């Protein structure tokens, strides 16, 4: 088989689409005015921002006034959690979340814990899903916030967001979801799902890195995270990144339009890879629920071998993937997500994540199925753990 | 992030395998840390006539195993005992700081095999190798394996 380049790390970041780049370009060199300026020339930039805001609102089932542009998903997560905690500290100091959130959430929660807030981390079980009855049991009179990710970034499991939202609404507790992995890939409706705050990031759906958005339900008056000028209705200071905002709007519009068919196409690729791997490689395990799963996520543990070695050999064959092994996280502990779903260390060290999006093809899948089994065989031949 | 030599030894590791009639076998590391190295030796008249390894671990773990076995093959026990982790890392044109523990593991694996060799002969390894057991040796490197629970 001829060597090819296969980008299978779309959960890390995606290629910016040509349409998105084309939409952005005029805002670098033609309509470069500061949107806050009074003259008509700046109006072009201002209008472009409001157009993008409407595009994001439409995708989420929100109104444009509820959308705020930020620099990235991490900023939105920090703003939602720390803002809510500061706003409601008098009312209560209890927060509910999960142990397998992104570090933008987990490390923000750690900061709040140091400030005297208490966090309950709901179990996520071996299928990688929160159970609503656990949430109900964890709620206390002093619970001020529930933050549960829409879909997990490593194992792709989709959480019961609508059910969680319904419980939070009924109990009068604010509900935030980090939807960075979900937006553009699965349907999201902040009204139907009773979401009060939502974080999203452009580069996960073919917009550029460095632009994100926060949905803040009307009436949720959390304090500002960035102090400064009066941009974003005085809620998020800093000169607007006009071309990137335009790119985010365009990308979310395209993704929403394509979602019904594209999610089916990508899910078929995912299933082809999972079935193919189970068929061709003995002693492997799919991590996370197969049903409630992002269309583009495959996560497998390959027993007796280590993730970084797998990634290096895949890279030599032109395949870009990810692993939850300690060696790839820059620490000595394997991924906190794989630990949270109960994997033992050795199994977690041998995990691989392949993630697919718009540019992924069946040829990519078949190429991975061709090159991975011999790599596993080679590494197992030198592993003292293999039988 | 890796040198060409590391990539070479990772891609084409030397001395992979087992020795059926080995008279020295040592294993260090554990699955919690994500690295296990097992070294087999055939020692005749104080000379390591053959050496093989099996390793579960990252690219650096495989490369250091490969290099360390190459560096002790055909050498005397005394020469093998003088092998330091720094020498292994230097022979590979260096390792990223976070991967230096892999070279320590390789040095330890050689020593673990020699501890086993002396024990099989009924000789106390402590005065010669410096340690009684793998556990004792690994305790000395506890700082390199922070967070790992050694059995």
C-alpha cells in the first residue's frame, strides 16, 4: 500500500476550511477598521461581527444577544465557572461536575476549591457517562452550579445533557456545559436542553484557533472575566478579533447546515474503524460507550503496548493520532479520563485516539486498518507483557 | 524531540528477544509507570556473551534498552557494572529531560540481571553490584518515579 498522510486528530484541532478562509480574508486587508469607531468604514467590521453572532445564535437555538465572543474555549470555561462562583458565593459554595472534564474546567474548579468552594465529582462509570440519578442525589441546598461537558474530548462519550438541564432547571441551579467537542458535530439546542451557559471553540469545527464563544442565557448576570473597554456589550473587553469572529460564524453556519448528513457519514467511518480494529487486532478494548458517542471519535486500548511507541510508529507511516499514555501527557500519569472510567494503568498507557471530521475519508480508515496491525505486532513482539 | 540515534534504535532495536538458556534475567519498572524492561544475559567466564531485551514503554525506553544491551554485549561484568545511565543517554546523542528516567531504567535493568546472576551462583550481590534486590535499587531512584507505587 502506498504511504499517505492521514490526519486523524481532529479532536485536537481541525483544518480551517477554504470557505472559512475566504470569508475571513477581506477583514484583514479591506475592512480592517476598529468596530468601535464611529466612521462608516468601521461599520463593515461591526456588521460582520453581528452577522457572525447571529450565525452562532442560530446554530445553538439562542438569540444573538446571548452570544459573546471570547479567545478560546478555555476562556469561556474560566469565565462561566469563576463568574458563577463569585456571583453566588453568598448563596452557596457547592458545585457539581465530573472527574473527566477538560483541564480548563478541572483546574478552574481546583482554584475555586482553594477559595473554599466544595466540588462533587459525579462518577462516570466504565461507559464514560454521567447518570442523572447521581446528579439528583448530589444536589444540596447550597449547590450553585452544575458543569458537565457535552461530550468528552478523549473518549467521545455524549452526556445526557437534556436530562441534566431539566433537573437543574427544576431545582433552580445554573447549568454550564463545555460543548467544545460537540458543537458542529452533534445537534445542540440551548432552549430544549435548558442550558444556561455554554463554551465553544472554533478550531474544533474548521474555524481557526484563537476564537471561541460563550452562550450566556439572558438574565444570567455573572461578573466579567476581562475588565477593559466596552466591547461585547461591556461583558468582554478587548478589541474584537474581527476576521476570526467572521471565520467562527461562517464555520458554525456550514457545520450546522451539513450536520445531518455529515454526522452520519463520519459515524460510518468511526464504526468501520472500530469494527475493523476489533476484527484485526486481538486483545483490544473500545473505550467509552459505543452508542452515545461523537461521530468522529474512536478510542481503543491496545494491550501490552505503550501509546507513545504506537504514535511514533504511526507517524512514520504518515498517520497523526493521539494517546492517553503518560509519555504523551508530559507527566508520569496516564490520562485522567481513562483513569476516571476505571482503566488500569497499563491499559490506559496503551490507548490510542483517532478523531475524524469533514476532511476524513474511507481511504483514511482503510489505511489505518492496514498499517496499525503490523505496528502492534512489532511492539508486542518486544513487550514483556505480551503472552 | 528525539535524536536521530534514538529514532534509529527505536525503529530498528538491537538485541530484541529472549535467551532460552540465560543465566541472568533482570526486570525493572512497572506498568503503573508505563515502562517495563526485562534483560536476559548469557554470562560465560565473567563475560556477557549474549544479551537480549524485552521492553514495554515509550520510544526512549525502547531506544535505551537497545543501546544499553549493545554497550554491554561482549563486555566483562565489571565493565557492565560501570555503565551509567548518562553514558547510555550520551551514546544516543541525548534524551529529552523528561525521558532521562528511561536511561536510569536501562542502567537498572543491566544491574538487575547481574544481581540475579550472582544470586543464582549463591553469591551475595550487594558488595559487587551495590544492591541486594531490584526493590532496593528502585527505591534509590524514587524521585525519578514520583507518583509510581513500587510493589
